[in-house]
């Protein structure tokens, strides 16, 4: 059983390496790079939400119940398939016992 897990981990690593190689190649194109970098705030928001949820030990379902948003919507937010309002993000932050902070830098 452990051997199968190692194969799966190795396969994941190989796929990630291939993706990173492809991304590195694509980022040489200035237009692609500009579009990719324009998405960075969305990627950051998704990753922060996932990281804080995991640090809190919450499942998507538990987070959904805590903030009154459906689990499907939490999933969409974490995948980047939704554009949350500030009110929604405030509700999510409150469910984590945190406040939402937005900065212009």
C-alpha cells in the first residue's frame, strides 16, 4: 500500500514539474506574462482562503456552516470560479475569527 502512495506522489511531482516547465516557457511571452501576473491577486486570495481554512482545521462544509455560505460556493471561491463581494469575504474572515484587511500597495 505504501508503495502505491509513493508512486502517486511521484506521479504528482512529475506532473507538477512538467507544469512548472511549461509555465516557465510560457512566461517568456510578454503578453502571456502580463495576463498571468494580472491574475495574481485572485490566486493569492484563493490560496490565502485555503491556507487559513486548513490552519483552522476546518472543512469546506464546516466553513460554509460557520459563515452561512453553501459548501458549493466555498468550493467555487477556492477554485477561483467565483468573484466574491467584500461582504462575502468579511463573512468568511469572521468565520475564521479574523477581520478582512485590504491594502493598496
